[in-house]
């Protein structure tokens, strides 16, 4: 099986766990069925891949000014927008979206740390993908 495909599935599962936890912890977030949760994970991962980099680029001064808290607000906006876009996924207020985004972020951080294998001691850093030193250029 392709390693990139397995990594994508793991990232989706981690995101699904984060969204599921946010529905269990935050009172204003809920979903109707497991299929709805799957759609939410797919739409949220699409937004994180497409919209989030653009939002980060355009709001970079705000992010620097707020010392990174602006990223949390962008995540909450995406979470809130998915709640309005996907039928069966309910996000009642922007405050609930902020708490949900915080739970998803912390879940992603913790599970990615747990699922990433540690590097063995004494392992040299990976070689850069650029020019190799053992090739003679003419």
C-alpha cells in the first residue's frame, strides 16, 4: 500500500477523532450520523488544504500582531463555516466553533506526537533534496 495514502488516512482519522471529541465536549456542536461526520472530515480537510493557506497569507499581519492567536480564529472560522455548509452538522455559535477548533487542534497535536515514531539516537539529519555534493558539475 502506498505510504502517502496511509498517511492521508491516518490524518483523516485523527481529524475525525478531534471532531468527534469536540461534539462530545462542547455543548453547541453536534452531528446526526456517522456519514455526516465523514463528510465533515472530508470538507474540513479540503478547507484546510485549500482555504487555510490563502487565509493565512492574507491575514499574516493580524497573526503576527496577535502572536499566533489569529490562526486559532481562522481554524474556528473554517469550523463554523463547515457547520453552516454540511447538513446534519450543527455549530450553534462562534464561541462553540472556537472551542471545537481548539479541541481539534490539541487532538491533532497529541495524536500526531503519539503516532509519529521517534528517531533513533545518532541518526543523521535527512539530506536536502537539492544538489548532491558527490556529483561533479561541469
